C-alpha cells in the first residue's frame, strides 16, 4: 500500500514538470548591433558596389533563451535577384552576384533564425553604396556643327554636355580638347561651351571641315580600393560655311595663244578660265578685255574665248599682250571683286616645210665615199659635201641631226641646226672601220624638228666603201697540233694538215707555210696547202723514238707571220715477237716452290709488248700449271711429295720437260716457244730457332742478310774486347816481382784465330747445303745473269770440325743464311752441325736465289 502511494507521488511531480516546461518555451532572436556592425540581423547594412563576388560581407548572429542551437536562413522576395547566400550553422553571409548601384541601390532581404521549434523571420534593407565605375556619357551625339567662316574669334559656337551616373566627386564632369598644333577652337572646362579660339579665324577655302576631339573627365573616386579617374571622348564635326570674301582667280596661267598664216577672222586663239574663290557659293564670272587688243581681238564675256577679228596679213605686230579682266557678278548683275591676267599672243609661221639634205647638184638622199680602213680618230671624212636646210622660220626651222648606224664609230657636227648648216662627219672609233669586218659601212643621217607638233624629219643614206690594207698577220687555227702516225709507214705519208688564215685581201691574204726546229728534218710541209708528211726517205720506228715536236710558220707576202707547234706521236705496231733467252732451259724445282721463265717483247707499247704464257705440251701431262702473266711454273696442287712424283714417273730420276709458249697481245699476235727441263726435288722440314727464322725470312732475304751482318759485327766486337782484356792481364802478369817465381813454359806453335765465311755452293743443286772454306769451294760466277745451273746431285754432309780445342778458348758462332758458323777447332762446331744438319737445302737455295735476284733485278730480271 505504501509503495503504491510513492508511485502516485512520483507520477504527479513528472506531470507537473512537463506542464511547467511547456509554459516557458521561448522563440530565438537576432542581436541588434546597429548598422555599423558586421554581425547581427543585417538591418541597414551598407555594401560597396565594387565588392568582389565571393566576399563574406556579414555574419548573422542570434540566440535562444533556452540555450538551444539555432540555424540561420536568408531569402528574397519572389521575382527579385538573389545577391547573398548564408551558411545555416555559422551565419556567414557571402556575396554571390555583382552589385551595381546605378541599377539597384537598395536590396530587401528576408533573414530568419530557428531553434528547431520556433522560427523568427525579419525583413531588412541592405544599401548599395557608390564606387567610381561609370564613365561620363556624352549627350545628343553625334556632334555636327555648321559655322560661318566669318565668325568672330572668341565666339561660342556649341555647348557639349556629358553625364556621369556615379555619385559624389565621381559625378562631376569637366571638359578639355585634345591638343593639336593647328587647333582653332577652345572649350570651357566646366560648362562645355565650345568657342573659336581668340586670335584664330576660319577660312572655308583653306579648311572646309574641322574635326575636334573633346574629352569628358569625372572628378575621380575609389574603385576596388584604388583612386580612379574615368574619361570618355567624342568627335565634334565642324563644317565651315563659305562666305563671299575671296575674289575670283584665273586658272592655268600664264596664257599663250598663236596666230598662224592660214588663220581667218573669227578663228579661236585662246580661252581663259577664272573661278570664284568662294567655293561654297560661287558667283558667275564676267570676262572683258582691258587693254592690248589694238582692235584685232574679241572675247566672249561668258566663256572667256578670245578670237581674231581680222586677217593675219593685216596684223602689224608679231607679239600681242592682251589684259583680260574676270569679275564676279553679284545680285542685280552688279560686278563685284575681279582678277586680271595677261594673254600673250604670237603671230607664227605655219610649219609646212620639212628639213631637206642637199648635195652639190641639189636635193640628195644618198651620199657615198671611198676611204682606207683604220683612219685616225678625229679625222674628218672630206669626201662628203652635205648641206641641210629647213625653209620655215623661227622654232619651225630648228631641228637636230643624228647619225644612226654602228655605235660610236662616226659622229655628226653640228647636232642642232637653225634653218641651214653644212654637215661634217668625223671618225670617233677607228676600230669599227675595218675592211675585214665588212667592206662597206652604212649609216642613216636623220634631221628631226625639235619644238614643232608635227616633228617633221628627213633621212639620207651615208655609204662608206672601205679599201683594204695589210693590217693582219696569218693566224693558225690552233696554237699547237697533235698528230699520230703508225711506225714503219712509207716515206711521204701524210700526217696532219694545218691551216692559217689571213683575212686580208689579194696577195696580203695568201699564206706560205714553212717547217723548222729540232726533229723537223724527218718531215716536210706543203708551202700552199699546209699538209705535213714524212720525208720520202724517212723510216719511223716507235722502239727507237716515239715522240717528235717541231715548229711551223705561216707567212704572208710582206713577211708577217705566226708560229705554231706540232707534236707527232709514232704509234707502235706489233712488229716484234716475244723472245726467250734460251730455247732450252734447265730449272730445279722444290715441291711447293715455283720456278719462273721469262720472255721479252721489244715492242714499245702495250698491248704489243704484253706477254701471256701457256703450256703447250708437258711430259708428263697435267703435272704443271703456269701463271699467264708472270710465267711462274708450279706443280699441280695434288703433287705434294716425292712419292707422288715417283709414282707418276716410275723412275728414280725426277726430271720432267714441258714446252712453254709466250704470246704477245698485239694484232696480229706473235708467239714463241721454249723447252723447259725441270728437276724435281723435295725440301726437308725445318727445325730449330734458326730454321724458324729462315722460314720467316724466305720472302725477305735482305732481312736475313742484315741479321747475319749484325751478328757477325757483334761477335767481332766481343772478340776485340776479350782480346784487349787478355792483353791487359798478360801485361800485368809479366812484370818482374821479387816475391814471384818465374816459370818458363814450353813454347808451342801459335796459330792466330780467323773467321772464314763459308760459301754456299750452287754448282750442283744437290750441294745446296754444303758448307766449305772459300779456298776449297768452287766460286759461283755472277758475271752472267742467266748462267745455266749445273745438274743437281744429292746433298752431302758438311766437313767434320777439328778435334783439338784450347780449354780456355770460348767458341765463337757466326750465324749465316744456312745455319750457324763456328771457328775451326771449336767443340761446339760439331754439335752445331749436327743440330742444324736437317735444315732444308731447298730453303737455302731459295734464299740465295732471292738475294741474287735483288742484285741483278734492275738489269736483266729474275734468274
């Protein structure tokens, strides 16, 4: 029971609490901080029209009495432009549209605040303040003004007005004109009144229209934080209205008229023309003659045409000066301002006679003369007698003379004639008067009037017949001639024909030819035709001499001449056949090494002396190849050893024969043959360092010879050095010393040591490795470059060395192309011979042959 009471009491208090709470729920409200504040309800907020879009301009600020959070809102009346946006939570207001005070200077905004249950909406006004963003605008454009030209200086002629929509200083407008050095106007800076500048006048005849640029400037103001002054311009067009203030004037002065002998009364002489100076509203012109007519001239008062009133034959003067007056015709035909001019009238002869050329017998159109060529410059052609005349008078009788023809050869005097003159023709360029260029010179002599409209003229032919002189020398068509003739041509054979030209006429142009100089005795030239040929007894041989040169001379009848040179080449003919030194040749061939045969063709040039070699027959057949160009003979590639050779021949004696043909390349071709007997041997393989060196030097025997010389020189130097040292030692040991015992040795025969170069014997191909002393070895005769080698025989061993050697003697070895040499009596000689005993005799033979080839190559070729 007690618990139920407590529950009822608690429920009662809860209901009482909620009832009281509902009775105390208040609406939120804005703070009113005044128009100068940046937060509150935006009432009477002022914002400049140049505020950039996106700028935060205000913060809505309010509160709720119960402390509940509030949110803000911002809206505009329907149909109006929305300029602001608010962030609901923070109340920050941002500008979202550009402002323009001139279009809308007050904005009505609905601002709201809510706590979620209650919402308060207020209408506030935001004022847009001015910025200097508008330029002055001119009113009543375009500006076009008509001003009389007699307007007084300083007079006002127009008022310019411009309006600026800004406020304050930016709305005030001032004016000025863009400066010009020829400005005739000025403007009041405040009122905009345009005036004619003091001291200046307007002149329609000088400038009918003026263009003036006026500038309107505002008073300046702030724009986007900076001071700014704005201007605008406009053009004022000022038309000057003409006034009657300028007298008439004649156009095209001075005036000249002419009276001709064929004129009649009433003939028009000249028409004058005058124009009113006031171009805007010109008055008519009246013409009259004031003085100088002598009663023989009339003038049309309206057109200004002057006419003749009598016949020319009755005129007393040749020259008249007529004064003509031109007056403006004003209202009621009153003559106003005027102008006076002078018309000069000349009585002239009629140009009815052209110029005419005269000779001795009257008018003449052709003049001819004969003279020698190349006269001196400045000479007068006295054969011409020419007169020119024009029967008119005054300017009608004035004319020019001109000579038309080859440029600057002749000139005529005088060049300007009045009425009549004697014509003189003078030589100006003598080089153009040349008989060889042409026996006749033709010119046109022209007389042309100068100052007449008709330009009458006359022509005459000038013909000069030239007489020739001997002024040229004969000249060959070329400075040199090149001729060719085959050798063995018969005597009297033609070689070449030369030509020399002399352009002179008659005997002066006849040319005679002569020949002279070294080498000319074998040749002759025809004196008239210039044909060069060999002498009847001449026999030309290209192998003896293939080149000749001599001089030829061309001379005219007075001894004037010129010279040219002739080069004659004797062409080689194939008139020699190849020749071998011997028809039967003996050769020794080591397998793998070729032998060579050579033939000589005594013709002078290729291809007549170019030889090709071939094998005609061989025994055995198909065992050899030959190089067609060098004549080197070698075994077929399959023959590589003596066993193969012996299998082919089936004999122990390996001596084969073949017939070699040598054929030249001339036309016709010649050939010859030789029998070649070849003894086939085989080389022994090389061993040891010396053999290796010889193998490397087989293609360069001079290198091997140089190495041998170097080694010999080194050993000789060592020998001298050792001998000197031993002598010095023996000299010291032979001194008599008290403490030494002298022992007398048994004398023995002393034989001085000598080095004797071994000689390689080539007497027999089998002895190519035989090394012996010079005294016991037969000498090879090198006096005959093509000496036939003896029949080869089997090789033999070198002689055995002496058995006795002094214990203290050091062996001296001298290497040669066949091995190492040692002095006699050395123990190492035997060892050296045994070590080198297997050196191939073929290599030694080949090196020896190449050494000799180097020596005799320049005289008779390879051996």
